[in-house]
C-alpha cells in the first residue's frame, strides 16, 4: 500500500501528482501524519459517503484530542461530527436558511457587495490581493448579515474561522515551539468566539431578530432538544461554512483560470460561463481535500478488507480527478460538464453552505471577468492556507492594467468649452 504524506514539500501547492500516484497504485493508501487509510477512487469514495451507518462521523474526537482551551473547536463538537438521528435533528435548524431558493433571495445583496468591493479595487493601483480585497470580505459580510452579527467584526470572524480549520495541522506539527504558540492563539480565538457569540445569543433571546441565530434560539426555547453547546457549535459551523468555503473556492477558481489564459479569455468573452466555471473549479481544485470517517464493522473497500474502528479518509480531491469518472481529469476546462463531482461531499453530510458558496463565487467571477478582463497573476507567489484537510489560499497577489485616460487637448486661448 502506497503512503501519502500531507507534509511533503510541494504537496500543498499542487497535490494532484501525489494524488494521482496513490490513486493509480490502489484503492487505499496510508495517509501520514495521521496513519489513517485514504480512499482514493471515485466509486469507493461514493460508497463511504453514502453509508453513514457503516462509515460514522461520530467519535472522531478520540483520534484528534482537543487543544486545551479550544475544546469547542474540536471536530466532535460540530454537526460534522454527528451521525443520524442527532445529525438530522440539529441540521434541520439551519438547512432551510441555506436552500437554493433562500439563497436566490440574497443575490441582489451579494451583487451589490461584489460591485462595491470591485469598485474599491478599480480605484486603487495595479496590484491587489484577491483574498484580502474580495474573496474574504464578500462572504464574511454575507454570513454576518445572515447570522445577524456586526459586519465590522469581519476580521475577527475570519481569524476565528482560520484558527478553527487549522486545528488538525497544529496538532501534528513537529516544531514544538511553533505548535505551542499556535495552540495559545487558537485557544484565545476560541475564548473570544465563545464570549462574543454567547452575548449575541443572550441578546437574541431577549430581543429576537430576523436572523439565523434568533431562529436557532427560538427552536431551542420551543423544546427542539438543542443544548447551549449545540447552539454555539451550529454558530461555529455557519461561520466556517459561510466564509471559508467561498474564500477558498474563489481563490482556487481564479488562480486556475489565470494560469490558463485561454480559459480566462473564454470567461471574459462569455461571463455567462461563470456558473459552469464554478463547477469545474470545484471538481478540479475544490475547497476540501478529504473527510474523515470511522468504520463501524468489518468491511471491504475496493476489494481490500478494512477492520472495524479503522479511520478512513475519503479523498474528495482524488475522486474528482479519477479518470474512471472524468475524461482527461487533469485538464481544466470551464466548458466541461463537471456535474457529478463530489467537492461538497454527498449524502447526509453534504456541505450546508454549498448553495451560498456557488452563488457568491459565480457572481464574483462574472463581475471580475466583465470589469477586470486584464487580470494576471503577480510575480509574488500565492500563500496557502495552514490546513491539511481544507484547500485554499491565504493570499493571491494579482495585477491589472490601469488605463490612464489621455489628457484633454489644450484649448486655444479664449475658446469656450462649447466651441471645442
């Protein structure tokens, strides 16, 4: 069985060669530094995702001990770490807010926010950072409005979210001094997150508003068997699902487009291709590398025996590049029919924020293509998110051509504007 080391130099910048190597070698691989089994092929990943009874999401905290002071940020404390029927009970409280129909009602507001952020870019110089200037503030402002919290706290929301998704990479870090520093930072973020949202929850209990937190608090008060810890865990999930997913997807999508000028040109000439570009970007370089499941009884995956209590990692990024499912999978083509990809997972744990991420990324790509057709990657390399499980950029430096208007011809002395 081949080994895939997530810490290997170059893996974060481009995981596809290593994913291809282990996928072609067999249906399973050994994933380091976790020591778990990676499920490499599309059909087998589907088998895992479709069967939550055999491949459980619960009990994983035993394999990922919480960072002291940041227990709320552990995977076992979220909807992601639940199985049916508890999972269905809790997910129902937020599912309605993220339906395609509900998200469509947000489109005008997302359009307005996108225009405003791009206006700001266009009034600046030729260099900007897509992540800092658009891919982060757009989803943060949207999810803040949905939750009913202060959008001015956006930088805090982003910092808390980034710390939440970096927990696993910190837990296995070999640099002990760096690990201890990051553990302190993550614990501090957890404290700040808890204090802030406990105050918001208490305020909504006193004076309900038309927002998601009020809806969750109302459901709890009406006896829908939800605990204070579950309210905080749902808030945490919505914060991450509402901003990390879009930020990562938009950054990866635009980088893939700009690395292939013919694809970017196709989008600038046909901005209506934006929706298809989003699906191809999800297939080609989605925001989640892999998930984690615990096998509940002896079984087989791809003909290989797997014992009960083995932890397996269905590798979404590998499955979406499987040539058994997608022709010429390493070619990025925004005209491809990418339907059937599993970038957002599948089944009961299908990403709740998927409709929102799709709409935000589609609108942002269409606006960038229409208003900034001369975008290019800067010489400064991109910076990747500090996560072994999620895939996204912390910085994507770009440049654009700034068109300086030609000076107006000098008027003859004594001439009026009307005569010129």
